[in-house]
């Protein structure tokens, strides 16, 4: 898969690499994908809690 990043996103990726926090663009992208996955998990958990509350009350 090949993707083209908007210039501002490409600059962000480059800043992360330059800071030394990540070794390459793939590592930055993977960190972002993991964060997205964590947010989705949190959202699903909250949604299930709300659905349970709605069934109870």
C-alpha cells in the first residue's frame, strides 16, 4: 500500500523522527494507528456501558 500524506502531516512525521522519539516514518504511523485502536476500544467500552444502562433504566 502506498499513501500520500498532506504536507502538514508529513512535516509532523518528520518532526517526530528528528526528535529521536521514532526511528522512521513507519514507526510514527504505527504509533498513530495503535492510538486510534485504543480510542476505538475506549469508545466501544463506553458505548456498551451506555447500552447496558439504557436496558437497566
